[in-house]
C-alpha cells in the first residue's frame, strides 16, 4: 500500500469516533449509530462519506447547527406513512429513526414510507436501505443535500448530489444494492481528488463559465464561494449523454426528501443569517420498505432474483473484461477485505482525526 495511506482496524476506529461524539454531548447509542454509518462507508470503499467527514459533524455540533440531544417528533402518521421532524439531529440519528419506522410499518401493513425533515447530512444512503434486508424487505433511502450541482444548461449550483439507494433481497446470491448519487460525482469525491492532487475527468464538473473543468480545487472553491459552475448531473454536460435525465432524478429526490417533508429543498438548504452565521441545515430524507410477500411468495421472488443475477453475470463479456458486476457486489467484497486486512485511510484524513482527538481530549492511538 502507498505510504500516503495508513491502515486502521474498524473496531478501534469506531471506538475513537464514538468517543469524540460522546465528548460533544451525543448520547452513547446515537454516537454509535453515527459512527457506524461513517465506518461502514469506509469499509465499503465510499471514503468520500467515511470518517473523513468526522470534522464536518464535529464542527456542526460545536457551532450548534447539529443538536446532540434532539427532540425528534412524529408530526403526522397513518398505518403506512409518517412525517418526522428530525429536530436538527445528526442526520444518521434522524435517518435511522425514519428507516426503523418504515420497516415497522412494512412488517405490519406491507408498506412503510417515512419522510423526515429538519435533519442533517446522513452519510451513505445505502446504510438505511440495507437495514431492510435483515427483514427480507425491499429498502429505499433518499436524501437531498447542499447545492453543489448545476441544472442542465445552467451554471449556478441549485441542487444537491441527492443519492438514491434501493436494496433487494435474494436467496443465495448477494443482495442487489443500488447506492448512487444523481450527480456524476459527489462533493466528497471531488475532495478526495483534491487531497490526492489528481485531475478530474472532463465531464464531471464545470467552471464559473459553465464549461468543463478538470481542476478539483478550483471547482470546489467556486462552489463554496458561489462563483459559478459546479458538479454536473448524472450523464454529464448537456443532453447528448442523458444529463437531463440525471437532472430529473436529482429533482425527484429533492421533491420526495425536501418538498414532501416540508423541509428545505434545492438551494434553500444550509441557510445562513445576514451576518453569515450557519443556521440548521433543513436537510430532508425519504425512506421506504416493502414486504415482498404482499405481492408474491418471498421464496419464489428470491429465487427469481438469484436467476436474474446469475444470467446477468454469466452473459457475454466485453472485450478486455472478465467479469460483470452486480450493484453492491464490489462493496460487499471490499468490506470483507477491509474487515480482514484493515481500512486504508489517506494520511491527511488520519492526521485530521488525530487533530480532532487532541481538540476534544480523546487519544488517537490507532
């Protein structure tokens, strides 16, 4: 492994991050939940949403934008739906509560859909949809996020990278796990490229004039200063490769997560006072769970899922390729590898964790 990376084990990394959250006043179980989401992201190779984000949450708690002991309330409820006010909680805490409620409703009534407003960044969308697999349910997880994405033919950031995750149970094959951004790349991915001094592939982002740019540092600076340009919707620039379709998916997530919950949406997220002081982010989430056996026998469905996956994987490969992957497969394999061999953390992330530990009085001895 490159000297730019340090290998750490999942368990002590989890313990360290949990103690940091506890030092910030977060109850032990909520601290574990938040940490569990971050570490799972690193285990599954989604390092843009892993412990590299610890400082974001640490700063949010320190500034009072994220509430360590929130008053999470059910605002409205039916047998199959609910609206939750997240109380400006850590997004992982409000998100897990929302998905748990969706699962409970699905187990009892066949379907469960829960909209959560007044929350914060909740980490990887897949964490919550994966919760449904333990109950042989189809799981759905969506969230909106800060405006980093330009609309098709636009140059002003208006939308988030707004991820979608859907999980489907199987019998013997690995579960099908879709966990994707509706943008070409996430902001965290641009940050990773910036930290590593790498150029962006053209078609990922635009400069202040709305033209493709390969400079992650410049794109990030422009996004943060709202100077113009940003990340492109899934499909890339214009309509030729379907950028307008990614743009539509991006808006759909914002509608279900933000408009339906009555929380923030598009560039109304992460508001500030006239003096520039951050206010609660108003992030929204949407969760769903579906009982398969309300449609057809579960065993038959899972057998057919196995067959679908096998036929895809056994189909003819393109020249130069030996394997066809199924969504979630790479992440499951990486998780197994990193649990066995340790998680590689980029050295700047490692040093930042150490600095946070020093600031709050939690020894970083990984």
